[in-house]
C-alpha cells in the first residue's frame, strides 16, 4: 500500500484522481491545499487533509513525512513551487513525483507557438528535470469535462498529437503512474485524446 501526497487537491484533475484512487487502489491519500474547507465532503478512512501552502517549504516537508509518492496539480508561481517541492522531497527522501504541466512547453505542438504565457510551466519543468527525483511530467492538451477515459501519450521530443483531453483521462494516467511507480520515470509525457 502506498502513501500519496496530493498537492493542490481541490483541482479538477485531482478531484477525479482522488475518486479513482479510492475506487481502484488501496492507497492512503494526504490532500494538501490552502483551504481545507473545500475538502469537507471527503469522507474516507484513507484520506487525511492538510491545510498548507506549497510556497512554505517547511509546511511541505511536514506533509511529506511518510509519503511514497507526490502528485502536484498546481497553478500560480510554478517555478518557485517546483523549487520548494524538490527541496522538500530531497529533505524528506521521497523520490517519486508526478507533476502536471502544459502542452507546448517544448514547442512540440505543430503550428503553435505559445510564447511567454507558458514560461511558468517551462521553468517549473526545467527545475524538476534538473533534480535527482524520479519524476514524470504530464503535459495535457486543453481540458474537457467529458466523462471518459480515452487518451494517448507522446514522449518529450515527439510532436504533440490532438488538441483536447478529459480531466478524467489525465487523472487515470496519474493513478496508473502512482500505482506503478517504475513507469515513465524521468519522462515528460504529452497527453491527448486520440483523433
């Protein structure tokens, strides 16, 4: 049984991932978010909720005690958040990280140049890729709310396929990676619905 720390646990993908973790695994979940009241409907003996801020590295270190896997689903100052996550994971000797980023950070989307809007995602990916962690960076396409699990992946260096993917699909991939922690280690995966 693994212990999974979910950073940004109120996010759209994270909500689907929590449901899938509870239905399909025996993982113990620690939900980390700035406002714990948002998780008041999470009733399970496998869930622990911590109110905290990823920008507070000491807060993060405390939350990482006893964890096997960190899944980060964040927005905001992503570069500094990534630096704090790497520092806290190194200090806590937690190696496995699943980090949600964005398609386009390597200019891999045919016909698209996203420019500076993706800089926070690019910089956070660079921080993680420079670390010694067993990371998997996920670069999803535009999100849909479709109630489906239907996706394919591309590796860093390959052209991105497709333009959309359901949040539930990305959540399914997160759970697969968490339950098979040797999969796609030190990889950056594009995620899209097959066209």
